[in-house]
C-alpha cells in the first residue's frame, strides 16, 4: 500500500519546444519549391481574373454562396451539380491513398497546410532569432530587452502572415478587390471579419506554437495511414546494420569496430517532429526527408557512403541485411495496390470530364401538382397541372419553347400566355406553370396513368432537354 503522503506520479510530460536546425539538400529544396508553389497558389488565386461576359463575375475561382454557384476558370458548377465537387473529393481521397501506399506520408511531409505554414513560421523564426543553437539559448535565457525585442518581432511577423492567410480565404467567396476595399473601410459583412479572426488565430497558434502537436494529437491521418502502408511502401528508414554500433569518429584501427553512424545527432536536430529516426518507424514521422539531407551531408564530410538514412521498404531492409540488392523504386511504386488506386482515381477523373462535356446548358425540373391530381373541365376535358423550373446556365437570355411528346393525344398550354415559350434570363432560373389537356373520352382521359415527356428547347435546337412525367386520368 502506498503512503498517503506519496503523490501519484504524473503521466503528463511538459512539451519541450522543438527548434529544428537549418539543413541543405535535395529534400529541403523540394520542400522549399512546394512551399513557394502552394503558398503562391493560395494567396494569388483569388486575384486572378476570367472574362465570362457582362452578367457573370470575372473572378477566376469563386465560391458564390449568394447565388449558389462555384466558378473555376471556364467551368460553372450549380447546386444540383454537386456531384462534381463530390467527385473531386473522392479523387483527392484516392490520391492521398495512392501516394501514401507508394511513399508513406509524403502529403504530411511536403504539402499539408500544417506543414507548409509551420515551415514558413520556422523560416521567419530563424531569420529573426538565428539557427537552432541561438534559438535554444534565447528560449532558455531570462527575459531581457533583446529577448523581448526578438520575440515581439517574431510574433508580429507571424501575426501578419496569419492575417494574410485568413484574409486570403474570404476572398474566395466574393469579389476579391471589392471585399478588400470593404474590409479596409469597415463596410464588409461581420461574418467576413469573424472568419478572418478565427483563421488568423488558428494559423498563428498552430504554426507558431502547437506545430508537431497538431500532427501527433489532433490529426487523424497518422492513425489511418497504417491501413495504407505495407511492406513494399517506401518510407524513411535508418540502415542499422550499417550504422551500428554507433561511435564517435576515430582514426586508426579502432574506427573499424564502429558502424557508419557517428552519433552526431544531426538527423534529430533537423527533424521538425523532434524524433530520432534511428529508433525505427514512428507514428510521428511525417516522411519529410530532412534527416536524409542531414545524414548525407555528414556522410559526405567523413567520407562514408550516402543513404545511411534513406527511403526504403521493409522488403528492402530484409534484402540488404542478407546481402541482396533491393528492388528498384519503380517496382515499389507500381504494384497491385497502387495500380488499383491509380485506375480508380483515373476512372473517377474521366467520368467527371465526360459528365462535364455532356451536361446541358439548360436544366429542366418538373413537379406535378397533385392537389388535385387532375381537374375535369366543364366540357369533360381532363387537365393536369405541372410546375416546371427552367435553369439557363448560359451567359445570355434565352427564349425556350415548351412542348410535349406522348403516345396519347395531349395538348399543352402555359399559364398567363397564349404562346408556348418561356423567357429565361442569363444564369437564372424561371418557374412556369404548365397545363396538359386530354380530350373528353380519349384514352389518356380514361386511363389511370399516361406517360408523357415534356421538352424545352431553343429556337435552333442547340439546347434541348426533356423530363419524363405522368398524366393522370379518371381511370376506367
């Protein structure tokens, strides 16, 4: 029995901030390029213009919530075409599965927003406070005027980046130049300011303070990725059979008793997650490759072969330990699982492209009025009523003719006009009540149900669409 004076041991470990050291190499350069591309794409895209004519917005990428439309260059997506968005989300998911099964968590290491903005914040931190050792000394030192100045400068820079991040996001939902003026003059909607405030706060704290904690504790992907990875997936590994036993670099015969790892801790010092890859594969590893760059630099300086740490699969580890050559990269990348993901990804993409080119510029929706299902006129004629909604997705007004086809003898009329045409303004929807008549004693009047097809088409038949429905009679 424990003493009542003995306090239980706490399982909580206080977080020690991680200060990654600067590193140069192929993977670090790749991360720089991807960071520049993704950030540039995010910040610049809302300002790109696209001429769609006088009646449509000229912003290249716009989520028009007010009019329930999404614009992407020459493509316009309407609410009932949400399957395009669903298809893109499916493609994104399949793409994530494909890259993870081929090369581990490359999304997390190179393109995840948390990684990209954390990289940017660390870059700013390094510019202001210096490299790893200088930042460590500053962190552990007492609050002096220099520490206050550098910390305030760093936080100010982070805050400006965070504000730009939140501001860029709201520009995707309305005309960017107009909203920018409204934001500055205080005339923007309250929701715009609140969105910027929330995104500013999350960017500032996630990129500046929480960093690897988001990846380890908040993000579900480290747990999900286990189902995507198998023994042929390329991940970052330490070649322990080559590096062990570790030891400081020595001259003479003694050096031959140690492995290639000189225990310099370079791989640990550059890791943004603060892990030691030499301990084996870990959930916290985001497969960014910076430890490879750091280790290769050390190997070059001491005259040892590169890739003591490198991308390899578990099957390669077994082969190399037994003295056999590992598989080629292409055999790891192109295998049944990745081929299946590629086929599925391509299939969804092709289906979306085909659907995009086959979709009509006019949409028709027909709602039969069922209260009552039919009306008997004074001369015995049976009348059914329908509400049709015609959507004109083109950039100009259209006069569309409404007609019907059926095996039965039916005629059509539009409420409020003697003509059979309905005018629909550009990029708008028009509702029109339509009447369909069956002569007294005709087959359609005496039958319970008669199939009919309602059509709308423009004058030259270029845009033509139909909707199948039912005509209700008295029944025999």
